[in-house]
C-alpha cells in the first residue's frame, strides 16, 4: 500500500490519559470507586448538572433506561429500524414490542409524523436515535410525549456534544443514554451512561447496575430484584475523564472535517450526502449513500477496492427489521423503504479527530478513482 491505511474511525487517547490509567492500575482499586464518581460528576457538569450514572455500555444504558420506565411485556416502544441493533434488541430483551417507523432518507432520523401515526393505547415510550449526532426535533418529540403520556428514551450514542437550539443533548429531556464504545465521539474503552431526572430513578439505576444490591448497614446488604452487572470500572472511568476534557476539541475537529467534505463535494459529487444540520452537530460519522442502482455497482466491490487503495469504509447500518431475529418476528422487506435504502446504500467514510484536511482530500480522490475503475471494468 502506498500510504498508511486510513480507517473510517480511530480513537484519540493522549499520553496524559495513559499515565493516569497507569496510576489507577497502581492504586490497587480497579472496580467502581472514586474515579467512577469523578467521571459521573464531570459528565453531570458537562450536561448542565443533571444526574448521570455510568455503566458498562450504551446497550446496558438503554436496557436499564427501559427498566427505569418500567417497560415490559405487553408494552410497545416506537423506535427506528435504522440504527445499531442494540437500539431495538433492548426492547425485545425487556419482553416488550418494538414498533418500527421509517426514517427520513437524508437525516436518518425518525419521521415524527409516522411516529405520531403509530401511537396506540399500548405505546409506553418513544426511543429515537440522534443519527450520526444530528438531533431529532426535540420540541416536537417531547410535545408528542406529553400529549400521549409517553416516556422518551433518547439513544444519544452518537450525540454527546450535539445540541438542540443551543442546549446540549442530555442537558434536558427524559432518559438519555450515551455510549463510550471506542468508535464513538469519546470513549472509556467500553462504557455508557444514563441521564435521569429524579433521586428515585438514580437509586434504581445504581441498584440495577449492580445485581440489585441495596446496601443497608455497613457490610450488610439485601437484594429485592435481580439486577444486571453493568457498573463501570475505575480504569474505564479514568479513560473517560481524559476524553471528556477533549470532547469539545474533538467535535470541533469533526465539524471542520465534515465541512471540508461538503466544500469539496459542493459540485461533481457522485454520492448522496447526508443532511447537514447546523454547527451543533457532533458529526459522529459521515455516511453518504452510494447510488448502487444508478451506478450499476456492488457496494461490497466498492468497499473492497477502497480498502485496496488504503481507505477503510464502514456500513452503519443494515436495516434492523431485516436481520434474522426480526424477520423471525414477522418483519419484511418493503415496510420501511427509506431505512431499507439506507441499509443497502450507506457507506461510512473516514471521519475522526486525528485526521488532517488532506486525508479528506485523499478519501474524495480515492472515491472518484475507484468509481472510475469500476466503470472501466464494466
Ligand atoms: C454504539 C451504539 C449503541 C450501543 O452502544 P454500546 O456501547 O456499543 O453498547 C446503541 N445505539 C447506537 C445508535 C449506537 O451507535
């Protein structure tokens, strides 16, 4: 390969963080302790003082949030078929029923007209994703929730640092869930967090994430329900502390890189670019559509050729309702045309804070070269 391989994403961990993690390892306390408390306090400060509790993944955060909202068998949760599978897997794991509605083709966010039309007497919650960090219309979402008495559980796995009308996602609203997987805008290795509103909810989360254990007198405890084991380690929390102080810088860089993609592709763009949003977009990823039918090519061939040219391309995501577990429950092709088209055509191009603007140029030049190569081979 002529140049270094450029992956579609890569975390940025600095030496200060590595040293601080080594310090935690030397301290003798690795499980949930003072570093988790410090990380939760830092997240809370970042989110305008709301209560935040750290857990082991974004998936665990969503599952616990559904438990907080007491979602279970017989309940319907309206959600999106265009997301990582965790978004709806957690609904099934609670024994509830995901009700999918289609997304907008360019923002990939839930179509709120379709959400409203899907509300039934059994609907208990709406679980939207702020896709790639572009916030869904929070005003309309919460108005719908209030009108119909529904809980809102925001899957904000892509959206830490995004804002709606100047207010950060997670600084307002109902239950908001973040992921700190290494691909996300900030990481703890693996990890996640839940933003909650009341002391009762916070206590429930603390109990639920630690086997349902309630501490009584020192050394004594009781268990009143079977919780998960999803508390974060101090090792992970220390990574998170080192990331959170850099998050604004990371996201500013992501916005610059995204702006460069749009500027270079203001004309002569062979792809369908995603909805752009405004300066409050965290740009978790840059995922245009590859018009496979119009260009008469296969996405797998395109991705393989990009890789040969040293550029990593991801797929985020296949439509959830067409995965086997969901087909097995009765979902079929044709139900959500936009999500299905995104699932077929989406390609995630490199976008991460350590990239240079010239890397964006390299990606764009390579996309054009590979499309020419494919056209020539046909
Ligand atoms: C990453 C992600 C999750 C799950 O987070 P994990 O930390 O990997 O469990 C959920 N929803 C969306 C949209 C995600 O991108």
